[in-house]
């Protein structure tokens, strides 16, 4: 399997947004805050799995791991919606991420 890129995720999100236009909140700066709140809710579901079942079981129990990965996918879907809401491109994110990486590599 090849790497799964942010560009691929964003294209998939755009397809979902097109399909549910009129049923879901539109992608716009005005709804970015709501998308962030939904993403935090999904992060809470990830945390609940780990908190309830423990780290080791979350990664070794096949069904629980499947649920954990599904919740992480939900987080990434909202994450990509947030990027779309604020017009953040994969290249822009990459540049910022690389800069932050370099800062952290030389921090201590």
C-alpha cells in the first residue's frame, strides 16, 4: 500500500462535502469553528477507548484496534474539513510542519 497523502484526504473530503451539500454545514471560514469542535469530540472518543481499555489492549485487541483506527479516521476527516474551511493547502501545512520540526529539533 502506498502512503496516504493529505491531498488525497482533502480530495475525499471535498467529494463528501459535494455529496452532502445542503445536508452538512458548508465548508467556509464561518463553519471552521464548528468543525474544530466536532474534531475535538472525535478526539475524545479516541481518548475514551484508551482510557477505558488501556493502551496495550487498544493496540492488541483486533476489534478494539479497529474501533480505535476508525475513530482516528474520524479525527482526520474533521481535521481535513478544518483545513478546507480555512483554505490551508497541503503544501502550506508541509512548510509550516517542516519549520516547526526544525524548531523542535534545535530546541534543547
